[in-house]
C-alpha cells in the first residue's frame, strides 16, 4: 500500500475526524471524502475554521 495517499484503505491519510454524524466519517477517526475543503479564508486561528466538505448523515 502506498502510504502517501492510502486509497486502498478508503480514507485520507493524515486527516483525523471526530464528526461522527458526517457522511464521510468511517465510524472510527477517518474521513473517507475524496478531498476536503477547509475554510474560511479569513480564519486566524484553528477555532475559526470549518470543514466545508461536511454533509450530515441522515441515518442518525
């Protein structure tokens, strides 16, 4: 397995996510989205940022 992109494991290597009610969450700590977008551009600290890729999981 190529450790740089981890396509075979189905998640983005190096990205940890705790948002269990997102459709891209694998049920553990990984994001399964093909890519992610984080913003907004005017953020000055970590708490100012949000994952724009988030989509609520309607099954919960």
